C-alpha cells in the first residue's frame, strides 16, 4: 500500500515525488519503459533555473530522479496500463503487476505532434524543435521555418523573431486557423513571412538541418529551400485517453479544479497533461510541487 502513486516521470512527476517523499509519504512512481519525459529527447536546456551554463536534458532528468530516490521514492519502469478510480484505495496496473495507493497524481505529460517526414526524427535537438522559448536563442542571426497555422505557430514565430533574421510560417492550408489577434501580431512583425498551401515533405542535412523539401499543395511542385531550423507547432496530444472517469476538455487536457484536483476525489494532476498554456519544464515542475502539497493536505484530512 502506497500513500501516493505518481503516473509519469517527467519534471512534474519527479518534482512531485521529491515533495511527497520528503513529507514521509510512501511514494511509487510508475515511470514507464522510456522514463524522463520529453526532456530525454532534448539536448541543451538553458532556461531551467540553477544552471548558468545550461544542462543537457537527460542529465537534468537523471539529477531529478536521483534526488527523488535519495528521499525514498520507489520506481517501476513499466508502462502504465490501467487505473481503477472507482474505489479507494485506487488500483494502478503497470506491466503485469497491480499497485494500491491512497492518492494518485497524474503527470503523464503530452506528446508533440510531429510532421512525420523523412529527416525529422533524427534531427530533433539538431535544428528541429517544438519549443521556441526553449531553443530560439540558438538560432540567433539564422533563418528558420515554423510549421503550423494556429495560435501556437504565431506565438512561436514571434518569439523566434527576437533572435532569427527571418522566420517563415508554413501552413498546408489556404488560410490560418489562428485567432485574428495572433495573426495580426505576426503580420505586423517585419521579420515574419507567410507561405500558405505548402508543406514540408523532407528535412535535409546530415548531422543538422541545412534545408527542407517544400511541396506546393496547389501545383504539387517540390523545391528545396535552404534553412537553419524547423520549429514544429501543430499541437500536442495530452496523454489522458487511458484514464476512464477523469474529465478532460475538448482537446483531451485534464480539467483542473482547485489548483490541481481532478473530478475524482484523491486524484490530482500536474504538468503538460493539463497545462495547455505554457508547457515548459519549469512550469511542469511547479505544478508537480503544487500537486504534491495538495495531495499531502488531502491525505492529512482523510485521517
């Protein structure tokens, strides 16, 4: 029997674990076979406080895990299968085993929607990114493309324009779906260009991005374009569909009540699985802290 079972092992889950174990709550993290969240796919992290020279994403996650383990957190490196939130204690199944917990923190994160084109996957962190606030600094005085047509694409482009010499927003349709206010903001920026009815079909380069192949969706013509970076802004998929009885919004992000509570008493949430606004490692860690503190208070009230 665990006091707290945490589902997920990114910044939100590991921060929550540090707080719950320091509060002497017996804690289990269902980490998954590929533990550590999206930062395990990131190279240099320059915007996490406390590292003036930056830190590699996997190193940061390893440090967080060691810190949680130092206070007594237990880890299961199996993939989550299902949860029974119908009765207390809650039953969590991972791999071929089940575990019982008095409280649960869902910190399963969200996955980036990628373009799924040749040359993309192997260049993530080498010119391909999904986070301008994280990586824009590395593209100072360079030319970049933002793939997408929504508010997030406009926002990414505006952030990149502070560093890059030229930013081109590429959208496969004939009109953007971004709000008018965000479109106006981007169009007022002299560094930002727009390319509609076009899509990237391949990302070029050996060990880093040197260009893309671009398809004109009206003529089907394909041409090569020299570019230094590609930012993918076509959305995120919150990892929430596996949870029955947990309320989500229209995009699948878990609905939050009173800071970090879900609609099920004793089940809390932290990080990108509910945060559709910021999606930063530091905000995920902050939500993990909040969820842990709320969980501790809830368990105390149950006594």
